[in-house]
């Protein structure tokens, strides 16, 4: 159960240094040179490589029941794919149906997640309001270690939270020392635009981005931030896809608010031209919300990461195969929303961020692990290579290359939005709880090896 990672350069979000890392019992016991370790320790030669905290993907949807079907990736296959790409923890979402007790939904998701092979936690969505919701929020924070609550400002007629729900939930979260998160899109505007486009005969995927314009995201981001300002609760905006929403985050942060932003790897690299592809299957495979945007939004998102106004990167990993996407063949509003990425996030960010000079290696660690750990209150247990931290580690070969393809990826889906992309920089080893779970292309995983990680409330 002991492991020595020897000869590498340790990269944390605030520093880098040449050091060996000794692991025992799932915990990092020592970081330094010329370590005195037991003779029987397993040794990984990390010469010429970087030793970094395992990735934390703060936004995934494994096994999600959504839009009349269920995501093809379950908690085992999804966490295994994450390990293959250097991600050692996910934060998924419990999404209660309207009127469903939060605790009931939470127990259901915890049951599904028992098969995970890497560590996991949950955000819990508030989709309706009542006295029982307030009570359940208290139980979730105080007994279950949930410190974040999600609010969908879109999906009218399903899980959308109206302003009254937002006000009550934000207020309760503040009382409990929790952070609120929001999917910022004006759901009423999206609903009306969808109806208008369908009536005009635009039924294909090309209508999807037209029904969810940047202004719809900007307005909702502003509304969420203003509510959070009045209620005095920290806010985390998921999948920021537009300059419009980023500008609202910057405004709020300059005013002293604790508002945080998340960028998806896909939104950083893919533009809205994918929806105009003549092949329905290809175009529909890219349908997610918010949609991929015009190129100038991508440029803004990179600047948001560089400036620190966007703190984290995620994937919104939510997989639907071609036959599921075909449910919307004649009605784009019925195409299940979601794309994959949990396996590829680190490689594409390294290739297009670090190797291009957009991000330093330290900023890469911040954006892929440390900042999520800080924001969701599990740092430095997670997100840092240091004595006493969990031994969730990725050994990163900066010269390794591959071409991303659905034919070879570990993700349980038949399409990859990064198909054909050549990446340089890959995980050679991924260590979870002190055990090597991925090594040079091969997984060593077991169902149930993952642990549920409690996240304590924030002290004021």
C-alpha cells in the first residue's frame, strides 16, 4: 500500500519544485528529495514528467434521467473514463423532480453512485419550494456534507426555478453556510424562442443556438448575481459560455461579491458552426445547453481564465448516443441535451492552454483541480500535492501524444466532440486513494472503489 513517485516535478497551483512524493495508506506522507521510504514501496519513475493533483471535474451528470431518456454513462464507466484522463474526483448533481423531497432524490443518487471507482460528491438541485425543502437543505448540509445547491434558470415546465424559488433557496443556503450555483439562462425567453422557431419551420439542430441567444445567458447571470448580492450569499455560475455572462461576473466581482465562474472545455474550443452541419446525427451530437457559441465568446472565456475571473473548468459530462439524440429528429427541442468530455478535459486544456502559453502550469492546476477544491471547501485535502492530502495524483507526460476519437476513448458514448483533435500532454499514471488506477493506457478499476466525499459548510 506504499508508493514512491520519483524523479518528477511537482506542480501545485502556487508553485513548482523538483521533488519525490511518498504515499502510504491513501495519504501523501512526504514531499521532498532523498526521502527515506520502506524498501518494499512500489516505485513510479516520473523522470521528465510532472506530478500534479488529480483533476476535479465539478460538473458531471452520470446516469441522469433527462428529457425522456437516461444518460448512457453510469457512475462506474464515467469515473473510470475520468481516471483514464487524469481526473480523480467528480461533483455530480442530484436533481429532484418537481415536488420530490430533496432527501428522497439524494438517496436515489447515492445508490446509483455506489458503483463509482473514483471519489465523488454532489450538488443538490432545488427545483421547487416548500417547508420540506428548507428542512431537507438543513439535513443535507449538517448531516450529509453537501455545501452547494444548484438552480436551473432554464427548462420551463420541468426543473426551472422561478425567482421565488431562487430567493427562498438562496436565503436558506446563506443561513446554512452553503454556496449556491446556477445554470444561467432565461428560461421564459428560451421557451418563447423555441416556440417561435418551430412555428417558422426551423425544426433541426441549427435552431438550437438561435433559441438560446447570448443575451438569455447574460440576463440570467445578472439576475442570479443581483439576487446573491442582496441576500449576501456566494454564487457559482456553471458552464459560462458567453462574454455576456462573463461581463456580469466581472462586474459583480469588482463590486466585492463572491461570484465564481466555470468554463467547459467544449465551450473553450468549439464554435456554433457545428449546428449547421448537414448530417443530423453530427449536429445533434453537439446539442447541449448553453450551446456552443460564436468564436469571439471563446476568446473571452480564455481571457476570463487568464484573468482569474473564471476559476474552474469542467465538462458538464452528460452522454446521449445517436439513437437517443434521434428522439428530436423532427423537433430540436426534444434532442436530449448533453455532450461528453470527462476523459479529455485535462489533455485539451494542456494542449490549447499550457502549450500555447495561455495558461501557466500552475494556472492549469488551479483551473483543473485546486480552485474547485477551494470553492467547494475540500482544499487542501483535494487539489494539492502536500503532506496530509489525499493521494489523488496524476503523473503527466508533457510529450505524450494521441488523436482523440470515439473509437478509442473509454467514455460510454458513441461520439466525441473533440474527434480528430491531436493532443500533446497526457496522463501516464493516475493514482486514486494511493492506488494506481490507470497506467499507460490501461485501467485498473473496480466498481465501488470510489468514496463519497463530504464537504463541510462554510464558516462566516
